[in-house]
């Protein structure tokens, strides 16, 4: 039985530590005054982020890695610098407490946080591990009444993964810095996920489309039901040509990715001429029904959500990215609306099953409730989270309308609620029908058409929920296709027969939903980390979004190329899945962590498992350390070069991708051209590369400056075309005497092939002095980041056109300054594009041009377009997704730096006054000197004490 408030008060004060302030706030309301609930705000201790954070006693490789690989891979843990004040607060609260409850999440990460809290706080009072998977009053009180011990096996499992990922990232990433570009990162799962996206793009690049034709017929059947106007019996229906003279007509599935018919496929490949000829020959044909095949249709409900299926469905139905889904789900969990959202389980507790079945009866009637509760077996191998499926919390589910939720939280809760209730409903049943129709053409050929239909006689769970599909053209489960009631031998009339052309399509790019599904099916990584992995590869620039599709950057091609050629096993799909198996065996106590880490890192001649990490070309099999040490075989230029065709090569350089054509004659100069960062790799054709190379590029001499004699040149830079002067070779370029060349961006009305020396000199002469106002203040005309403007002291006024920079007179400038300066916003600009109505706010969404570039808005929420988004091509779905992600982040947090600075200043002032008083009290000069030096000595001692404390922690 849970303790009452009075019992708790008598038992002393209990400190409950959770991860987040929101979670703490909710739980505090359920426990009463005898408990103090405080947040750790995530991990308080971790491996150091850099050598500067490592305690001084560690040197060499330990300082670089944060792991002592020579002493059983002992990790070096440090309290995060931004968590030291929170740790201090927790220690103070613990000092006044009689019992400590560690109430972090019940998974590896949560167990590790609890262990680190215990290690750092060093409690001298009893410690309890308090676990729950939903935040309701009953669940929280039951967790207090039934604590358990810390699960050291879970802690060790998390620590092994953390060490492995640290070794992988800190050893492989520097290779990318040396051979590709600074600032890149590699990761055990992120690199494999990036490889998947790159491989799909390679398939699209290699793909060649095949054209094929067939026929579509519209047939009528004057059945009695149709003649009576029965809506359930359509008078006409469509059918597609399937065979000619018994030979099946080729469809898209019969072609290879190179546009050729697959070997061994015996089909009729119709071209346009053949299809139109056959259609004409069938114009007057009498058709009959050759067969009618009817089968019962049955569809069972989908299992309740686990983490990955929730992410997939939220992407399909709500347009949420994986990260946004988890952010919204976190809020719902912390505020007590749903159960824990990081889970591999599809199991529902008896309480949840009873609640779902009750709502089925209440909302849909007893006819929709199966006789026995439905159970769902877990499909995820090595599922480690000890929770049930994601569902509404409590022993009675609140309907979405009862929650009071709004916006994204309402929509995600509704999705979870519908899926959970539907999982306890009856099957949908009906019939599926296939009708074969035949006739003889005027040229003697026999043609057979086929039509399929589906009718649902009892919708069952589909009344509550129907799953979405990754393919936008896919038919959903509840879609019906009705055919007229026909029987074998019935005569049909062909109302119309048309020839239809088709072309095979390249494999679709991954979306967040389909990539999550692929990773899970390949058993790569943990489902609970997929949202973080997707966020990493997007943030690192390895992948960008085009609509909802994930497009690999050219940079990712270079990175994956290096990893495949020199660290092949590390990005091998089966090897990565095998590592996941090994880690799970360690978690179950079936294998030991240290020997496994030794084989992975050092090799040591071990066979199987992690020791198989090799360079991919079969030369040798060794540990990670050996692989990252021998870099001589890696040709940086080769790694980052990709042939386009006709001698043109795409290279990934330090400042981005570019195409290059070698010189036609030896010793000559080749041509280069920058490639847009947001160009999908499969769109870089030879023709487009030729177009880029044909554009003016490089350096164009415009002529010498008449005043200085220095050559003025025009260039095309990463941030647009500009003009600059060429300084003499002996000009100092660094130090206090350094001279920088005059440089100016071209105006929007100018281009590299039309700019003149006169234009360049005018641009480099800016800012232009317009004149002096009556008070003697100089007015200048300038070209800035946000367009042309006037400046008088600190008062700036916008100009309407760039030409005004050079033409505006003093009188015109004074007239502008005579007008009251517009405060607030300028007149609203018309939208650049209209996208439609947002499904959350139900407000019109438009694209606007803002101060920092284009953005989407529904009037309530604004979201800046990303680097890979384009105003012309952005889809409504992408706009809704950007707004959903922005809402999920919540309002920007206001900093308290100024207030903190004031407090610090106040403390310093008070300290100075105190010191002054003490100094005044001293009489001898020697004592005054001592008083002056004492604060410095004390400060040094305090610093030393803090370092000692950090080392101990």
C-alpha cells in the first residue's frame, strides 16, 4: 500500500530525483509535502568533451580519449560544467533528507543516470531505485511503495556502449578531418545510416528508365442492380490488359534498374505503336467474363505503438520528423498523458487492456469487441526496455477531447489513443474479387483484361484507426473498390479502350519514417536512439531534406567512400548488427565487456565478433587502433573524386563541392565551377556539369585602378560574385601592419560577364559621402546585408533601390531624414508563396521573405527555411513539418546573463568594501601588503580546491 502524506511526514523527509523539471513538477503534485522532488536535468556526469575537461592526473591517450584503454578501458568521468551548480543544489537537498529515491527512466540511459547520481552525491542515507512507466497518481505512489535496487547490469551495458561509441568517434573522426574536411564526425550507427542514404542515391544515379505500354478498358455491365440505380453496384468499371495470346504483358516489375527486361522473363513488351495498334483492333470487339474469383478478406488490427512505429506513423500522418515526434511525446509523458515513449514492447498491461476494451464498448458498441483480449508478441530482437507499449496513461483512457490538449500534443495523443483502442477491436472482414475479361481483336489476337475489387462488410478496428503508408500512391487498408455483380459468361461492352504509357521509376529516397524502418529491420542500433541519429546526420550536413525525402550531400559521398574503402567492416550492415548482438549479450551477462572491447580496439588475434573489423579490401583484419594508425594508403584526392562523365569529375573540396574538367593539353589550365550545396547528387548530369562550367568563373581582370595602379579583378565566390584589388606580393598580410584588399559584392543588377572597371571602382569606393546635414553630421550611402541604406551617426534609413547609393543627393537624403523614423515593422510584404491550410492550427500557411531569409508562417508560428529548402519547390507538407518542429521546440528560453552579471558585480563590490575595511584596520605597511596579497592567495587555494573536488567526482 502506498504511504499516506501523514505517514511520509512521520518517516522524515525524502528526496526524489528525476531527469527533467517538467517531470519533477508533475510527480511533486502526487507525493505531498513529505517529499522534495528535484531534477538532475539529464546526465550530471559523462566522459569529458575535450582534453581541457580531463583532470590533470591523466595524460597521453587517456587525456585524448577520456578512456584508459591500457587499463581495462576504465572511463574517466567528469561532472559536466553546466551541471555543477545543480549537483551542488542536489547535495544540499540530500543533506537535509532522510532517504533518497532515484526516479530516473527505467531503461539503460535512465539506470546510468541514477548510478552516476549515486556515485557523485555519495549519499549516507538509504537509497531506493524508484521505477514507473507512466506518471499517474497511482503509478507514482506504487513506485514509492515498491522500490528496487539499482540494476548494475543495465548500468554496465550502457557504459560499454558509451565507451565503444567514444572509441569509434574519437578514433575515426580525426581520419575524416585529415582526409576529407575538418569538423566531420563518424559514429557507430550514424555512419551506417548515412551509408544507407548514400547507397540509395547511388542506385538512383545508376538507374535507367524503361518505357512500357499497356491498355486500360472501361467496361459496362447492365446488371439489374445497376439499372435500378443501386450505388453499391456501379454500372461501369475499369480493367487493365494483362495478357495477349496467353503471354503476359510486361509491367514495371519485369525490368532491371538499367532499363532492360530481366533475364528469363517471358513477357510481351508493348511499345507505343504496338499498344495503339492493339487498342484500335479491339475497338469493336465483343467481350465476355471469363472467370470470377472471390476470396474472403480479413485484416487484423495493428499492434500498439512502440518507439519506431510511432515515429513512422507520426511522419506519415502528421508530417512530424522523428525528433519532433519524440519531443512532443516527451511532453505528453512528463505531464501524465501517455506511458514511457522509449520502448521496444507492444505489450499492454491488464489494466490498459481493460481500459481499451471498455472504450471500445462505450464508443463503438459490443459488436466491435472481440470475445478475448488481444495480445501482441514483440517483434524486436533483444528488446531491452522494460516497459509496455506506448499508450494513454491511467486505468481509464481519456478521450482526446477530455485531455484539454491543443496543437501538436493533441494530434499525437489522438494518434496514440486511436491506435491503442483499435488494437483491442475485432478484425475487419469483407470480400476480394478478381474478374478476368477476354475478347478477340479484329487482327485475330486474343486479349485478356483483369479487374480487382474489394468490399468491406464489417469495418471492425478500421472504425477507429487505419495505418498510413510510406508510398504516397499506396492504397490504404480501408479503401474499397466495388465491381458490378457479374458472372462467368456475361457479355460486357467496352465503352473505351485507351493506350497508356508508363516508365519505370528510380527507387524512392528514404524519408525519416522509412529510414527508421530500414534500420530496425536490419537490427542496426537501438530504436530509442534513432531520432538522435537522424538529427545528427541532418545537423552535420551529411543529409538534407527535399520535401520529406532524405538527400545525401556530396560531402557524405566522400565520407562514405573513405569508410567503405578503408574501414569497410565498421560500416558493414551485418557487422554492425552483430555488434548490437554482442552488446546485448554483454547486457544479459552472457559475455564480458572488457575482453570484447580489447578485441574490438586492439585486435589481439581474436576470431569472430568485433575482431573482424578490417579495412574492407581483405588485406588484413585487425583492431580499430591499427586501422586508424596506418593512413598512408588513403589518397585524400581519390576519396573525394567522383566521375560525372565526358572527362568531368566532381570533387569535394575544403569549401564545398565543385566540378572540374582537366586541361585539354598537358600543362594547360583546366576549368572549375562550384556546385550548389543543395543539388541532389542524382541531378548532377553531364549536361548540367557542362552548364556550370560554361558559366563565367575564376578571375576576370577588369583593368588597373587609375589611382593606385593595382589590378582590379572580378571573382565568383562561395557567397556570390564580387570585385577586389590585387595587392603586390610583398604586401604584409598578417600582423599589425597587415593590409587587406578593398572588396565589394556586386549589386543584384550586376553580373560577372557585364561588370566593368568603372562599376568595380564605384563599388569599392563605398560608403559614399552624400553630404553634411545642418548640424555638421556626415551622411553616407552604403550597401549592407539587408540592402541599400543611408547612415547619419547611429541613425540608419533604408533606400528603395541599389542605384540610389550612387545617385541620391543631399537634399533627397535630408528629406528622408525629415520624415519620422518608422518604428516597429515596415509595411508587410506580400507572401512569396501560399502553401495551404496547416492541419494543426487550421490557419493559412505562406512563405514570406524575412530579415534573415525566407520563412514559413501560419500567423502564429514562424519557421525559417533550411539550407536545402527552396521557395520555388517547397511543398505544403514540408512547410507543415517545419512549423511542427518549431512548435515542438517551444518558445526560445530567455537568458539571464545580465541579471547574473549584475549579481556578480554586486558581490565583487561588496567584497571590495569588506577588503577595504579590513585594510583600513591594519596599521603597519607590512600588514597592508599582506592584506592585499591574501585575497589572491585565497583565490588560488579555492581554485585548487575546486580542481581537487572535480577530480574526486
